[in-house]
C-alpha cells in the first residue's frame, strides 16, 4: 500500500466529519454539505441522514457522491494540509450493521437515530484522490486503499 493510500485511509478513520458532495436533485449541479460520518468494519464511511435533507433527496435521485476529508493546519495556508476525496456511489446501509459504530463515534446521534425519517448510508468508493503535499498528488483505485 502506498504512503498516500495509508494516509488517506488513516485520515478517513480518524476523522468525524467532511464535505459531502452530491448531484443536486433540483438543479443537477454540484451540492456540498457538511456531514458527520463514522467508518464501518471495512473502513468505509457511513452516514446518518434525514429524509428531509437536501443531500438525501439528491442521493435518492442519483447515488453519485464524494466525501472530502482534510487535515487543515491550525495556522497558515489550509491548502498545505493533507486531504483526500473519496468518490463513488452511496447506498443504504442496514441499521443493525452500522448503528452501534456510528453512535460510538457520534453519541448524540442516539437521540434521533431511530426516528422514522432517518436512515444509514454507506459510501462505496471507486476512486480516492489524494493531495498529500508538494508533489504528492495521486488518484488511487479504492481497492488500493481499502
């Protein structure tokens, strides 16, 4: 596994939120939302979404999505920090398989995780685009990261 692949996987596993991009159901253009996530047993990102959210409506119309996770330096140029974008398809995830993992990462979600309008989703990445620093830009096949 390359250094970029290791770092991308580690950034995803240690992160708690990222920028989620979807194809907007109304405009068919890009839409980006801040989203909390956790990782399932395979290391794939899982989410808890309300059916009322714009990104959920968009995913129901078109499952293509990407998640940007970043290690933003506390000072200076944010673009000097490590970042990885996980690109693929979103799919519903079974609550009995991922609920405990998600709630362990986001305990406050236990209060609404069982509401009828909330459901779990999983991003199945196909590509991972990594910016690991100067001269360390690489697009990886997801199988090389997971």
